[in-house]
C-alpha cells in the first residue's frame, strides 16, 4: 500500500482527497518538485529545497513548511513506503504545493486560505537496458511555453502537448527551440558534445534549472571534462557528436536519433558512458551517506 502526505497527515493514497475548489485543480495555481532518494537518502536535498523556494517566490506563495518540517515529512514517507522499494530502496518523491481552496472561483489571490501540501514517494523502476544500448529518438519542436519556465509550475499543458507530439512521432522527447536556440526538453535539460566539449544552454527564464544538469556540470568539471554553458543553435544539432537529455527520473539519456537523422555514430557515445559511470558512482556515495 502506498502512503502519502496531505496537509499534515500521512494516509493511504486511496484516502487522499482535495476539494474541487482547490486552485491547483481550477487554475493550475501551484508548484511541485521531484526528488530522488537513493538507499532512502534524499538526493541533492538542499538544491531541491532551494528550487522549491524559488518556485514559491515566483508565484508569490509563502512556503507552508520550514526546511526541517519538509525533511521530516519526506523522510517519514520514505520509511512508510520502504517495503515497496526493493533491496536498493530507491524512491522518487513528488511534492506539490497549491495556493489552496477558496469558495469562490476568482483569478486573484484569495485572502487567508491555507496552501494545499501533498507528497508521495514511489519506487524508482530499474533503467531500461535498451536505452544504454541504443539511446532514444528525439524531435525538435517550437517552444510555445510561457516565459517563466524557471518556475516548476504544475501548469504543464504545453509540456504535455509537446511531449505527446514527440511520442506520436515515435520519439522519447521533444527538444524545444526558441529564437533558433535549443533550450531544453519537455521534462529534461539538454547537453551536446561538440569539438571535444560538453555544452548546455545557460540558465534563463525560458528553462527549468535542472538539479541533474547542475550535478552533471559539477561532475564534468571535477573530472577534467571540458564544459561550457553556452547557446546551442538548433541548426547545429545534427552535427553534434553526442546529444543527451537529463532529469531526476530519467537521469542521463543519450539521444541517438534526432528528427529521423542519426546523431554521431548512432550509438551512445564515449562521453555519455563516462558521465553515466560518474553519475552511478555519485549515487553509490549518496546511498552510503558520503554525498547528498
Ligand atoms: C521542463 C523541465 N526541464 C528540465 C527538467 C530536469 O530537471 P531535474 O534535473 O531537476 O529533474 C525537468 C524535470 O522534470 C523539466 O520538467
């Protein structure tokens, strides 16, 4: 049975309900985080907490819990859902904060309502071996999202439609193009290897600052892999030696086909293999409590 946290209580998933007047339901007026936990230990917790705070600030909503309260809630969930998680005890937490429920549907912020706070943890499924063997296909699509993509808002309709367009085209992800630049995927950040350097677009209001992205940059810098935060022209993507997408749930995924064309050799490349090993080793350190 899966346990969830809702507004101060831990309860079975089936019993967790929010009113239909919740502004998350009516307006998508809320933010969320996705946080992996390896061996029951929160991964990059300070980074996720800071991004949650930035998202809450971005929608002008006070953080309903203190740092310590967040940690207590999430660690309690990890313990409650431990049994389902298998030997490694790897789980992914989803947490969401909405502006809460008000009797009258009105765009402007209601006064004196309590935020709705929801969290659940679920086992992380084992990686699909086909991804390491073959990589995945991606397509490029015009980025038609808003201009505050740095906020991790629950309002994800453009991302949903763009991802479905990619899936309908037989691809795993859409790489989004704005003003001729590749920005990120619908739920992932973007890396490109070219001229013996690892490149990723710089942070901006048009991109979610991925926690995985930052870790990949850190690991690259610590291990002598030359890397740049620089604009990536969409027109240059077909000539990339390697393309990767990164996210907390998918980790680092090699893109070997883009818009029906082969990227590099058509197989996951040496830079990806090296970074996957570094990332795997980092997770081992987290499980052992030597890194976070
Ligand atoms: C739009 C978008 N970009 C990037 C990411 C990757 O972020 P993270 O590495 O923190 O999971 C996500 C994650 O869901 C996302 O939704």
